[in-house]
């Protein structure tokens, strides 16, 4: 019997490995977007087919990005934690006739400085010296960092569905944030999908396109390493550009499930000269209400 005592520990290790290495479930595009409006789904598919991306390696990380349009001015789009370059496809389609537009997907960079290096490398490759910034959520936070570091290069900036440097997010999410690197990838992404369904979807007025895009991100387009890196960036502190002369537009949602009232108030207080537009369709209004959102950008940026 003694010679068999190793069996239970071995079985336990194998079970733990099986649970940890269980793959993220796969759902094909048609299944994920089955309930979304057919015309919107077709526009997303056409966008991906018509506009191939480029890749640049910065400090060992591959940055996927899109650069389109031939306007005199450039807009750089910065997505949030659960985003990718093409989450802005409706804005890019509309604005590319008047602007040079650049959007990227963040790799597993785990600092704002690392993200800064990636974005600046893309802009240098594309020959862009001055640009407008549109950032949402993590992207809006990162946009504030870039305005603080490079005010001479930024024409105008949009901080959308975001927050200034604060302690609140880490206080409320610090435990789960620190555990992300150690949890199974399928579990991390499953938790995200649960939040999409329970909070983001209702706040968007049950917009099926918003839910479908976010679910697609979590079914293999985003890794646990990217989630962990993006969380580190969200809670990294920096000195905000409180006295900047860069014109700022704040886009906020009165029912944002991810940016609570206290954080929205802190953002407005940090940038008292900013113009503020308030919507009521949640954290991803650029997907759920693209025409209104794009018009706000046009009105602010000037085209």
C-alpha cells in the first residue's frame, strides 16, 4: 500500500493542471453576433476585410495597429481594458475622409510607460508629429498621461468614460487585480463575460452589438496577460495635467457601471475648463450610439 501513496498526489496535481490549463471556449463569429443587427455586423466584417492592420515590435511586444485616411490632422484612438483597435470601427469609417486615423490594440504591456513607447513608435513610423487623442476608460486614463508627458504634440484630447489618477479603483479591486496573474485564463475571461452580461449590457439599453463585440474579445481575442497588464496601467499613479492648455472634451455616461459617480466628479474637478457631454447608454456609447458619439467628436475637433 505504501508504494501507492503517490497516486493521490499525482491525481490531484493532474486535476489542478487540467483545471488551470482548461482552454478558453471558442465560439465562431456568426454565433457570437447572432443577435446583433445584421447591417452592423456586416459593416464590422467589411471593415476588417477592407483595412488590413500593421504590426510593430516594441520592447519584445507586438503592437497591432491600423492607419487609414489622408486628412491634414490625425486622430489617435485609445481603447479601454476590454477593447481592440477595431472597437472604434464606426468612428473610423466616418472620420477617415477628413482625418488621418490611427488605432491600435495594446499587447500585454504592464506600465503606462510601456504603452507610451508603443504608441510613440507607431506614430514615428507613420510620420505623425502632432495629433488629437480620443481615449475611453483605460484609454482615457492613458490619454491624460500622454497629455501630461507630451502637451506640445497633442492638439486636442477627449477623455471618455474614464477617471483621473485615484485611490478608489485599487481600494475596491486590488485583491482581484493582484490575483489575475495566478488565476486560470478561462476563469479570468469568464468573469469578464459575466460582467458584460450583468452590468454593461443593461446599461447600454440592452444593445446586442455592444454585448457581442465584448464577448468576441473574451473568446480568444484577449489574453489573461493583457488583462493583467491593463489592470496595472489603470491603477498606476501619475501627476495629471491639471494646468494644460490642450483643449479637453469629457464624455461621460450618467449610468456608467464601470466609472462611478465619485470618479466622474473627480474627473470634472481635475479639468474644470473641459467641455462635458453626458450620455445615458453606459460605458460603450461609441458602439451603442455611434452617430451621436461621432458627431460629438466632429463638433469638438472641428471637422
